[in-house]
C-alpha cells in the first residue's frame, strides 16, 4: 500500500515538472517573438525617464535575429564589426 502511494506522489511531481517546462518554453517563445517590440517599449521608457538615448538607439539598430546571430558568434550580442 505504501509503495502505491509513493508511486502516485512521484507521478504527480513528474506531471508538475512537465507543466513547468511547457510554461517556461512558452514564455521563451513569446519573448523571442516579441523581442523587438519589448526592446522598443523599454527604450521608450528609458528615454522618457531621462536615460541615455544613445544606448536606446544602439539597441534598436539591430533586430533580434541579427542580435542572436552576433551573440552566437562573439558572445557579446552587440553588432559585429
């Protein structure tokens, strides 16, 4: 009887882990899809709060696909020379 209860609790834990992984993957996909829009929004907020506009412009000059390619190439994520 005890082994049966232990098996069920292990099964429930595994199901929760699977759900957490699916939610995490969905969040990553959403951020990847909307990354350009998110950068624009944060850049606008930084500018309105009196931040450095040059950094905002530099961040918006490179689209997310190019940023990821540069990140993969040199590890810095900036535009390549």
